[in-house]
DNA sequence: GTAAAATCTGACATCAGTGTCAGGTTCAAG
DNA sequence: CTTGAACCTGACACTGATGTCAGATTTTAC
């Protein structure tokens, strides 16, 4: 599939898809004319990348993690080194805290929304 | 309490505290000499602000939400308008999606970490 | 073959919170 | 007093993913 379709199906801009490739996060075949041609699995991969970005990992770290995760089809093509595992454990902790923080914020917003509904009646 | 102590107790830099004040998110008394003097409740407030930032709200929106939330001591000093409620509901949806995304990423990292532990033995 | 749509590369802009530094003032302890 | 620590304002830099635009090329539809 070409870049336009991938962008549409993932909700990620073409700009970002090219950037991901430049950062070594995403690979593509090329047509004889030089246009990108993506495999079907690219869809899942792009979504994972987006999620990892949202989780606060930068592209360098994502590039190191990606080969270690189980792909849609097969098992992981690489095993994380001890150093990477340590770093990922830290990220994991951070993500956990982030989730707690988000849950708090969600509760706060709910409180404000409820108070407004309460006041209305 | 002065800015240094507040920074220490909240883990937020002095720079950020001054920025919050500039954005109308945080108020402070001033000593005769012009130095900031915070009330005890500022601690909780700063933490809330940080959480709302982490949840992706910008300072302008936070400034609108803050007066509508229940403070540590009393009830909310303002009730959210219909327009604000609509916006907050959207934010809430976004935060929910964000949480889901983070949970996914956490699971992915766990998978990588587990696979490494698995491989080691 | 032609025209429109899609894609290519490269460059520059943006966002918004935060880091950092400079030069000056205030505060608190001895 | 004096001195060092803490604080003040103002300004500039940065980060790094993403938006956007220009000009050229490829692809697709007719």
C-alpha cells in the first residue's frame, strides 16, 4: 500500500510516516519510480509507534525496542539486552505514574462536569 | 512558604512555578521585599496543575478549569459554563484514549522485558 | 498522450513548557 | 554590619515531533 492509504488507515500524517522511516522506525519497499510501498503489517506497526511516542519514548528508544517486540505474525526478531531492559523498566515505572496522573485528572474533570450538571437542576 | 520550599515539596522547578503564576494558574502573596509567599494549599494546587499539563491541557484551559474544581478545603468557587463543560467532556474522552494507549504501551514493554527474562534462563 | 492526483525531497516554522544565565535585590544568620 | 543563600525579572535557547510549502517526478484514469 502507498503512503496515502497508510496515512488514512492509521490516522498518522504522511509527514510523520516519512519521519518515522528517516528515524529507522518504519521500512518500506520502493516502486521503480521511487514511491514508498508498505506491507500490510505496517499498519499495526505505525499504531504501536504512535502509542510509544504518546508514552513518552523518543524515536531513538523506540528504534531499539521495536525489533524486540512480538510482531503481528511472528515472534520477536531480537531479544532485549540487559541495558535496554533496565531502561525499559524505568520507562514502565514512568508510564505507570503517568497513568495514575491521568486517572486523577480524569476524575478532576469528572468532578467539574458533575458539579455543573448538579448546579443545572 | 517561599518558592524554594514549594519547588522542593512539589518537585516542580522554580522556573515553572513563576510561569504558572504568569499564566494565572497560581497566586502568591508577596513579602514587603517582593518575594513570593505561598499558602499551604499551593502544594496541592501545583500538583493538580502538573497533572492537568500531563493530561494534555494547555495553560489557558487549565486556567479556566481551576476555579471550578473543589479545593482542598472548600467547595468549588465557580461552576463551569456549558461551553467549558463541552470542552472538558472532549478532553475527558481524549484522556481516556490516552490511558488506553498507555496501558497498551506498558503491556508492550512488559512483553519485551518478559521475553528477555525468559531468554536468560 | 494528457491531465489530475499522488508522491518525492528538502527546507523552514511552530508549539509551549522548561532550562539556563545575567545582573540585581532581599533575607536570615552570625 | 557582613556575608552567603535565596529570590527577583527579563531574555534567550531548546526540544523534537509535526505542519506546511515549493518545485519536481510518478502514477493513474480517461
